[in-house]
C-alpha cells in the first residue's frame, strides 16, 4: 500500500469534481475547489473520520468494497479505478468483475433523473447505483458484490425481497428473471460469475431449478411492474431498459396525471421517511 500516493490521488480527484457533477447543490463559502471531504464520505457511505485519515495517509488498508465505493463517489474512469486499487495495495479487479464499474457519464445521468425512479445494474442484476426516488420506491437494494448480490439470486433465496412487488406477480417475475439469466449466462460464455450464480441457485432453490430446466430465454421482457409500497400503496410502473456494455439503466415511469404519478410526486417530497408508524 502506497499511502502517500493514495492520499494525493484521492485529494486531487476530490478537488477536480464539481458538486453538480454528483448531484449536489453548489453551496456557498467553499474555501477549496471540488467536493468537501464530508461530501465524498457521504457519497461513499463511510465515516468522515476514516476518509480524512485516507487523505492524510494515516489509515489502515481500505477493503476492495470500500475502494469500489470511493471509485463511484469520485466518478473515476476504469483506468483511474484500477490505479486506486493498486496504490491501495490490491490487484486491479479481474476482467470478469469489471462490469461492476459504472462509467462517470452514466452516473452523471442518474444524478439528473430527479423525477423518475432509476437504477443501474449489471446484466446479472447486481444493483450498482440508485437515485433517491428509486430508494424511496424500492428501498436501498445495493449490496456488495459476488453471486449473492445478484437480484435473481436474492429473489429465490430471500423471501423478503419479493415483498417489494405485488404478490400476484411473483410467479411471472420469477420466470422472467430466470429466462433473462439464461440469456445472460450464454452471452457471457459461461464465465465464472454467471456460472456461480446458476450453480448456487440450483443447489438452494428447487423453484429456480424447475424454471431453469424449462430453458426459457428472454432478455428483460417485463415492461410493467407493480410495486407494493408500504406507505402509498400499489404503484403501477412502466419499465424502460437501456443496456450499455453490460450495465443496465432501468427507468420506472408512470403515465402523466395518473394516480401512480401523484404517488411518485409524494414520495419525491417525503423521501425515505417511514409513514407507516403511528
């Protein structure tokens, strides 16, 4: 671990980013260019004290998951992300894990989508980033990396995950997830990550194994989903999917003037507040 190089790189990258680049207001009385340290810490979901120690060259070695969070917070390119890993004493992520990196331009687009729930995933359904409205609608779905972070894996192994959607739709959603996974597994040439998801699911879920053996193949054909929101009730949402190099940008839209559109307006105002208590 090259602490001085890591500290200098983080500082320079932080100073090079404008608040607007990461969806933050410009603010006033900024004594330094770019972002404040506490803003980077907030974006990376780490303590301000720990981030300060990183920039001072006084921290213990950060974990790969922490470095991944910093790379997203600082909008690093893939080359910059690999450099960050190396100066922190870790090898650059292997080729089959590179899809977990999100290009800065895609993150900038996500930051500007304030009136539509939007999220970025890998082709295996690992949640890489969500905007605030997507968190208000679906909850915070991000979870590390590896096979267990895949949405299809969680669908068949964590019953609570299904509660996000209307119960009558669960069978349809499950079948669609498996058909999409089969298409992705083939497109990836059976790489270790996709294969691990399939093998672990076959071992843990008889329901998944049954659907997998049907050999249905469809790439994200569900264009409408019903979310069972605990505060505002059912949300009828259309799904738009933009695919770019294995990253998927999902937009959840409602018909203008509809009841769901009004509910989204409400959620945009109340954010993540829990209205079900009291």
